[in-house]
């Protein structure tokens, strides 16, 4: 099993970029782009935490027919439909799925790697928990030579 994460600091995004897009839209866009680019030779099935299943299904269907990704050379967008997306995403209740609980831990550890908790808050996981997953990092999602930072974490902004 391999792990990567899309990490968004909502407050910084609002201040620096002034975006009106929801951070969840950006996170799903980046996630689907990385899955499409990384799994071109295999089928992908998205399993997600139950919540806004209709919106997530619509995002995945859009990516399947009209996906896009930024060029690695900074020359605009590429039209890359996510043709290997096997079916509509599958919503699951995270309390009933060890797989989704592990994904939640992965996401929290990834967020806390670049953004440690304030000193007055209790720690849920060690700040370097993401580093403990070193052998499981899916490093192809981000070029750390070009964009330094923790491996397998795609930051925004």
C-alpha cells in the first residue's frame, strides 16, 4: 500500500491567494489529477468517507470525461481525462471501515507534518508521524527536487 496526501492550509489560501473556491474542490481536483497521472496502467476505484457523495461522484465523473492537469513545465493545462477510473466512487462510513480510518490517520499525519499543532493543543499523533510512513510514501505524486518539502505531500497554495 502506498500513501500520499493533498494538504491545504485554508487560512493561508484565503490570505495569500484570495480564492473563493472551496478547499475541498481543490483537494479533490489535485487528488484526481495525481491518481490519473500515477495509475495510467491500472484501474482505480475511489472509496471515500460518507458525506457529500453526490458532489464527489460529480467531480469524479467530470474528471473521467474532461480532466485537466497543470504542465510540469509551467506552460498551462493539459487535457487528460481520467479514463482508468473504474466506476463511480464508493461512499463508506469511516467508523465501519479500518481502511478509511487508516486514510484519516494518514491525512491528519500529512497535515501535521508541515503544520504542527499550536503549543496549547494536545497532540493526536507525533508531529513526525508522516516520516514513520517513509516506506509507504508514493513519491511520484510530487517532484521534491523541484518543490522541496516533505515527500508524497502535495501542498496548496
